[in-house]
C-alpha cells in the first residue's frame, strides 16, 4: 500500500521559513518522480515543485521560484520542501504527491499527473 506522510507545517509570520518533510512507503521511492502540491480554501490544487528520481531535474512555478527548494533523500525514502520568504498567499494545505510515470508535468494539471497524495500538512502565513 502506497503511503505518503507529510510533516513540518505550522503557522509562521510573513518572511519566515518552514521545512516540510514527506516519508514514503509501499513503493520503490527512488523509481518515482515526486512533487509538492498545495490547495488553498476555495481553489484547485496547484504545483509547488517537482523533482525527478535522481534530483537532477526540478520544476518550480514562478509563484515560488527563488523562495522554495525541493530535495529528496532516496535512501531515507523522504522528500523535502524548504520554504523561505513565506508570503500570506502561500497559506494552503500542502501535499506530497507521487507523479505518474512518463508524464510531462509542464503540460498537465496536478490531478492528471499525480496518482497518490499524502494527508496534507497545513501552512499558514500570517502576522
């Protein structure tokens, strides 16, 4: 059974930082592209970042580029997201997601390109 468990969310002031972690099980982590996605109340899910199996190819949308850093430790079956310079508009439920095999996330929606999500961790940016 595929399981993805996120941790590290919380409340932080604008300009602050958080580090999210996602521990995976039930599949061979090193064989899967992975992603972070988020969903704010009343909005659809959106890409936060994605990383290929070896970490050599990384995607960030413009909304987080330069502020967020995705990484992975295949030996520990863990995905990370370092979030710096947080803004109130970053407030959302953040999910770790497995990317389907052989998809081009640049041309696909989150729901089209992913097959498993964790339960999510809340990130709130507020003064």
